[in-house]
């Protein structure tokens, strides 16, 4: 976890991206848009939880605390999107 370098070029971001770009035309169905957005937030939440687990095992409390904030934010976004898509 320590000593890594952040991605700094678009090429690096694309090589490390887990979330894929949606293919095809512009989506007009709002329920489909919410579904894709919700899936993306769920993926980000999963990653934040994994990073928190690793940070806790390494006693890296600053990263762990940052992940707590992201977990709360992603959870709130998931809830809000799910309520808006009803």
C-alpha cells in the first residue's frame, strides 16, 4: 500500500480501470441509466471496502479513515439512486 505511484496519464488510467465504458448510442431510458450508475457505485464501494481491509491489516489508519468516508459516501449514493429509480 505504501510506496506506490498514482496514475498520471490517461493511458495509465485506462489500463487500470475496472469500470467499462458503455457501448452504443446515448441511453435515453432513465431506469437503464440509474441501473448502470448504481452498478458502478457498487463496484466502487467494493473496492473501497477492500482497500480499507488492507489498510487495517497494515495498521494504516489514515487510509482506513479515508476509506470510511468513501464507504459512507458511496453507500449514500447507492441508496439515493435506488430511491430515484423506483
